[in-house]
């Protein structure tokens, strides 16, 4: 009964924590698209513009003393960068609301008080002269592939050119760029790593029940590394997915509980540690696209991030297998075997 109460409490807590996690408006995710700046006309050294997260965010930095205005989709005032580094956003701009979702009006609603004719309502959103925002002009606006993209081609393909209108110190400036598409990478290397970790984890946990905690910890480290690399260092305005950091933290907390109760009869530390595979597996599903996407938006090299996702996936699956074995063993399990101190004899 104590096993059931402990397990139920842990899973209930996990559901509540994950369900309460704030959702990012439009975080960058694994993708085949890459958008890049090709020029600024007329050239100026008072601003720098780049696209972050493949095609997710336009990042603009204005030098101190420079005023920059960014127009919305109907040429309405959308953003302005003040000479002191303050960045303000017009809450009455339709672009402010359309930018909350990747596909704009298909996934979000513009409030009736927001229109291109409405008087601007400026709200500060950043300091330091740097801000990033999702801009529909630099990415493809439908989940279907562009007609000019051949998914069977071996190399990168150009999708379209784009322009972003700015006003810099009162003068019109146009940022030009190109949107491209890159073919998916083979899932075989990442799949092999996931299977290797899964097999090694199941084998270790079946021989040494306490090893399930270690297997989960390996996955937590992999997932936490990717989650932090995708969240830290982002400019103001660039959204990240909170769950990619929260879920490894929840898994780590469960591992800590398993270690804390080790040696206490009846609490099943190996089961508790193995249950940490649940948030780990949820995390892996959120980033499953990374196994084949050529672009994984983190500060890590794409191939490294891809392999770490595979490690987390394999460890999460291995932990769940260990948890299933532990649950099946509960009715006839000697409580002393859960302490991990006599793992070989109890296996």
C-alpha cells in the first residue's frame, strides 16, 4: 500500500507541475528552415541584424545614441529603439499580436482595439538596445512545404527572398535576406545511440536494480544540457520552451528522492528513481524532431544536441522499463531488496 501511495503521489505531482508550466508563445524548435540576412541598404554600422533559431527570431541591436523604428505588416509602428537603449513595442499594432504564433492569424487573435490606424500604445520590452521578435516576413507561413522545395534533394534549396523595412535615425533602411530549406539528416546515428543507451540501461537495471537511478541521471544530464543550451543567452524577446528546462529538473528531483530514501524498507527508491523516466520521456517527445532536423536551436553544435536528445530518449525508455519491472515485482518483493545494498542477490 505504501508503494502505491508513494507512486501515486509522485505521478500526481508530476502532472501538476508539468501542467502548470508556462507555455512559450512561439519558441524556436528543430527545423529544416534557415533564414539569413544578406544585406542592409543603405549600409550602416549603427545597427546589426541577424536571424536566430533557424528562422524563428529577428534579432536587432542598435548602437547607443541610435533611434530605430520597425514597421509592422501594415506599415504601422511596431517597435522602436530609443537612443538610451530602451526598446518599446506598440501594443496597438496588429503585428504585436500576430507575432505570438508562428502562423499568425491562423493560430492567434488580434484584439479589436489593435489596428494599423490606432494610436500607438508604447510599452517598454527591453533595455540595452537589443531585442528579438518573431517576424512572419522571414519564414514560411504554412506547415506545408513550398512548391519549389524538393524534399528528396541532397543539398540546401532557396525558398524565397525577404525584406524588413526599418527607419534608422529618420532614414529608411531595408534589411534583405533569404529563406532556405535544408534536407533532413538520417535518424540512424541518433537511433543507434538511443538503442544503445536503452539496451545498456535495461541490462544494468535488471542485474543491479539500483542502477535505474544512475541510468535516469545520465538522461537528466543530457536533457538538462540541451534545455539550458537552448534557453540561456537568448536576447530579450526570444521565447524558449520552459518545459525543456523544467522536465529535467523534475526528473532530477525524483532521482534525488530515490537516493534520499535508499536504505529505507518499503519505499522502493529504485522505483522512485525509475519513475523519473516519465518526465524524461516527455522531454524527449517534445524534441523528437531533433533526431532528423538539420537545425537544432541551441548553442551546441547541431550534431551534439541531436545525440544528447537520443541519450535522453534511451535513458527515459530504460527507466520506464525498470519502473515496470519494479511494479511487477512489488507483490512478492522483500522490502530489504529495495535498499540497493543487496542488489545482486535480489536480482
